[in-house]
C-alpha cells in the first residue's frame, strides 16, 4: 500500500478562499478584522512563523500589526503590551508568539489576554469552553487537524483515534474536540505520552493516528496499522549536511516507512502547519464578528 497525501497546503488554500470571501463581506461594516501579534526576542523559528502569519493575513484581507519586543524585555512590559492591545478597538484578536524567554511567565501573559480576543485559544476561559463542549475559540493546531480531515472527507465518528502527546496546545485539546458529538467527533480516543510503555501496542489499534510529541521519527513503519490515517503534527530540526541550511524538518513519523502501510498521511512540512495558520485567520474573523454582534450597532466598536 502507498498512502495518499493529506496535503495541508491544498486544504488551507480552499479554506482561505472561503475566509477571504467572508472578510470581504465583513469589511462592509467599515473596516477589516485586525490581528495584533506580539513577538518577544529574535528566535529564528518564531520570526519565520510570524512572517508566515502576517503574509496569510494579507492574503485574506485581515489587518495585522506586529509589536516586536527585545529578548531582555521585562515581564511588566510584555503584560502592558498585551493590555494595550486589549483596549485597542482596531484589534479583534491577539497572538503572543510562543515560546517566550525563560524570565517571562508564559501562562501569566496568556491569561492577560482578553478572552474575547484570544484567537490562539490558550486562555483558561477558551480551554474551559472547549472542555465543556461550548462555543469558543479552539486552539489553532487541533482546529486545523479537524478541518484537514473535513477537507478530505475522513470522518472520525465511531473510529479509534490514538493521540501521541498530552500537551494542552495539541493533545488534550484535540482529544476534547474528537469527543464532541458529530461526524468529526464521536471518536473513541486514546492518549499516549512519553511515559506510556510500548507505544506500538496502542498505535497498531488506531484507525487514525495523530503524532504530536515533538520527537523526530518516533513513529516507525512497524507502528502503523495497515490502512490507517496518519497525521503528523510534530516538526523538529534535524542536522543534515546535504541541505543548504544544514538541517531539514522532520516530523514525529518516519514518513517513507509509514506511507507504505497507511491509507492517508500528512507530509512535514506541508501538512498540519498551513492549516494551523489558516485557523488563526478563522478565529480572528470570528472574533471580529463577535464584537460586531456585541456592539449591537451593526459595526465593530471603534
């Protein structure tokens, strides 16, 4: 068997076309949705991610504003920056690019974001609504995984989904989405993690295997069930002298080996990554719409 590719770039293009049309419609209120991005330090990966997000915003018509702070910035300054964006009527969504420097309390910064602008879905209010199955902002990567499955019409209801990784950013949040009622919920979910003995016992039972542990090539071909769906969320830099940059990006799955057994598989890069950014755009648009509804005036507050 040779797996079909779950092309995140193709799926993201389709979703972004829809978002762009919705943004044009929203702009009839008098302005476009606005995203404020806070970038602390000069981490190369973070800089690359932010550039990608800003380019995506431009493509769909969302206004983005980047606020860059030095690596030695105080926690007070970071908090003041977030609070200023909370009060900025031209900003509908706030994204604090992670990771933050060690001296800055990440959780405290995330909790300072106004929940109505928490488009990354990481405030405790957003995570609580997700756990309760209520409407709210969904963390972008789990959201992107579900939308990728929808694009390729791969339902999860009645299927056994094994998630490798228990982070709130991906594993726990994704498990809660998969447990919701509906065609792209109603799954039987198993969560494995770094302390789970003999992962293959669980992965070989998976109809859908989702790897999100950040451990390069953790999942070998022998760990993949024949005919399953494999979604690789992990992205790591692996030294590779043959590459111009001296490294290559490697997922949590040995792609070539897994593709011989799976029916569907995501590549790295080009799989979940484009969908993560796309769902940030969707959350920002939804935040702007919500503010219009809350203003009761037919236009977003200024």
